[in-house]
C-alpha cells in the first residue's frame, strides 16, 4: 500500500509541469473575457480610473457592481434595436440555407438524374471562392434592384454564401444513410416528398444541427457582409456594425464598449455551449468555408 | 413600452416571413409537379424542383459575380474604359499595397504557426490529465466570439494611458508595474501588427486544438505503449511517433487557418482601420471599394485573393479526402 501511494505521488510530481502549463494557458485564455465581463458591470467612473482587477481587493462588496452600463447601451446607444436586427438577420439566414441545402443534398444523394456527380463536385469547388470576389458585381445589382439595406437582400446573400458548405456537409451525411431504408419506403409507395420529410430530415438531424450552429455563428458574428450590403443604414444594422460604430464614436468609454461587446457575445456563447457537440462534429466532418 | 413591443413584432414578422417563405416555396413547387406533371415525367422533374433554388442562388451569388469581377478587374474605376492589366500593375507597385502584402504574410506565418503549435501543445498536455474538458472548453470558447467582440476585448487589454496615470489596460498595467514606460501597442509600428495577430491566435487556437486532439486520441495506444517499453522518452514519443502520425491533420488545420487568415478583415477594420502600417489585403480592398470607389483595383485585389486561395484549398480538400488508417 505505501508503495502504491509512493508511485502515485511520483506520477503526480512528474505531472506538475503539465498541470502548471495547463493552468497558465487556461488563465491566459480566460483573462481577456473576464476583464470584459467585470468592467461591464462596474460604474463608469470606476472603469475609467482604476483597473478592473482592483475589484478583487473586495470581491464581495456588491455595491461596486451595477447593470447601469447595460441599460445605457441598450437604449441610448441603440444596441437594443441592433439586437433585434441581429435576430431578424440571423434566424432566417440560418433557416433558409438549411432548407435549400437539405433539399438539394437529398436530390444529389438519392435521386437519379444525369450529371449528378459532376454537379456535386462543381458545388464543392465553389468553396474556394472568397466572398470578396462577389461584392462589387452584387453591390451594383443590389443598387439597381433596391435590395441594398434590406433584410431580404442580406438573407439571400448569406444563403448563397453558406450553401456550398451546407450542401457538402448534408450531402455527405444524407448519402451515408442506409439504402435499404429509403428503397423500402419507395417500394411502399412513399413519394419523394414523404421520404424527404418523414425519413431523411429526422435521420439527418445531427448533420443539420452542426450546419445550423456553423451558419448561425457565422451570420451572427459577421461584419463584412453586413457592412457591404446594408451600408450605413442604422435602422437595419446588426450588433456587429453598431458595436464597431460605438468603438469609433465612444472609443474611450470602456464602460459602454465592454457592456456592448458582452451583449453581442451572449447568444453565440449560449448556442455554442448548448450545441458544442454538434459544432465539433461538424468541424471534424470538414469545415472549409470560402 | 409599446414602442419596443411594436419593433419586436416587426422583427418576429420578418423572421416568420423569411423562414416560412422558403418552406412554402418547396411545398408549392412539389405540389404543382406532383399534381400536374404527367406520370413518367414526374420522376425526371422532381430532382430539379429540389435543386433549382440552390443552383439559382449559387449561380447568382457565387458563379456570375466571380466571372464579372475577373472581367471588371481589367477596367478603370467606373468600369467604363478597358485598361488591360494596369490595375494589377498598380496593385503590385503601390506602396500601401506592398505593406498589405508584407502584413498578410506576417499574419499567415504568425497566426498559423502560433495557433497550430499552441493548439497541439494544449491537445497533447490535456490528453494526460483527468480534468481534460476544463482547459479545452476554456480555450475553445473564444471560437464563439465575433471578431468585432474580440477586437473590443483586446482593445481594452491594449488600452494606453500616459506614464504617471493609472493604467486601465491589463498589458500596460503589467508593463508599468515591472518599471517600464507604458507602450502604445496599437500605434507603435514595430509591434502593432503583432498585437493584432495575437487576437487572431487567441480566437483560432481552440479550433486547431479540437482537431489535433481528436487526431492524437486516434493514435492506437499499443504503439505508444510499445515505444515506452522499448525505453523511448516522452520527447522521443512525441517527435518520432505522435507528430508523424498526425501529419495529415496538422496539414488540414494549417491550410484551414491559412484560408481564414488570407481574408482577415474585421480585426484590422475595428482596431486600426488599416492605419499606422497595419493594412492587409481585405481591408485595402474595402477601402478601394467604398473610400476611393475604384472598382477596377478593388476587383484586382479580389482576384489575387482567389488566386492565393485556390492552391491551398486544393491541398486541403485532397488531404482531407485521403483515407488515413488512423481515422
């Protein structure tokens, strides 16, 4: 028994550098966000005169915390409207590409028509196109069609940009479903529509979920596409644009910037933590986005 | 109060319309074909009913614009007069563009090297402890944060106050407490690019770690045990066994990171707007488009990006497709 304890002790000691390295790295990675969170709940005059780490002198003195900054950015600085805009942009810009990619993936995987493989390869090849390649022509077209500064214009753009990855991920998953199952349903007289809605979609939920997490995080966190197609219209601007403008106009008001940044981060962090499993699965299945 | 309620209602309506619209589209088109297409043509038509929306959007949003951009990169600012390769010549000789090329290269080396090696280090270390999920989750978490959010977080870390006043930025607080002068991290030309690159490493390491960790766990335990029995040290095991066996994953992770970094825009745009010598290709293109309204030059930069992406993407897909015995 003492022998056993001694072995455990030596392994533990030899492991110390590993524990130390992990603690240091985890701390380094967490400190930036922690500083943001703490600063966002401190009163303005405190944030601007002392470092956020000074709260640790009396961590349980709750009078030094307040939610005032959040109230200010949400109303006076327009982040409340931006939050609504971000939701209005991100939810349809996630649902529409899922639906379109799922139907296309089903057709590419299980329906017979000439040129099926070539079409799939061509779609995968579109993953190489950097979004920058598309901005100037589309921006001009949007100008003529009056789509600049509209939610619908942005939904369609995000859908177009998200489809290659979506079709790639979903076609690979749907194509690997058991053939017997789908053929049996067809023999029983199920129409393609019934096979798709009652069989393919429920069975493909893991793949759909991982694409959904990707697309939602991508759209919610996007700045460039929104800047290009929404221009400077503040009524439709999502959180990323509004926060960027806040950095420009209130660059030194850290109490507002930190609260604003935290608001933009909450929903993606929740989605991410809740659906991390699907996100990782999607990553492992090949995350390549143009 | 009714004001907020009204705006929420408008948002909900828009969301419902957008999401409902796409389902109505497929349902309607499918119904039409099922009802009106004569018997045997139905099976030939249906695939196209399901594919057309996707193909149409891909053509309109990716294929056609790409061709048009290549075409107008040979025209002047307003796309009226043909100028041949002049835009490319300007892009390659312009002083700021030279700076953008250099910075992009620095980003590529810095971010790829930094996040892949740190990701590997954490993956290997965390594999040996029992509380593995904790450090991995903490390091993975920044992946959910937008570049804009991350920029604000780090701008606060880099905050600068003149010497003698209390520093509220973490980094300058550390620097001054060690007895040095505070540093303007985002203005000093020798370090501001590195300060921006650090943000991207912070965001990207989690991604590298997750993929590399999966690869490390895929190595059969027998191989490691056998090497250990033969008296190999932990260092030898890492360099001679682990590293060669996860080579393919390292390549995929590196190329994916390179693809991301080539097009980096948000961080530069929010932090410095490309001033003080921090310009990169994507931020330069944005300026050509919106500040100078020079569509020819903007398109030329986009084409250069495409040309840089293609070989890396081909490498990535080919490596990803290769069946490895360990996966």
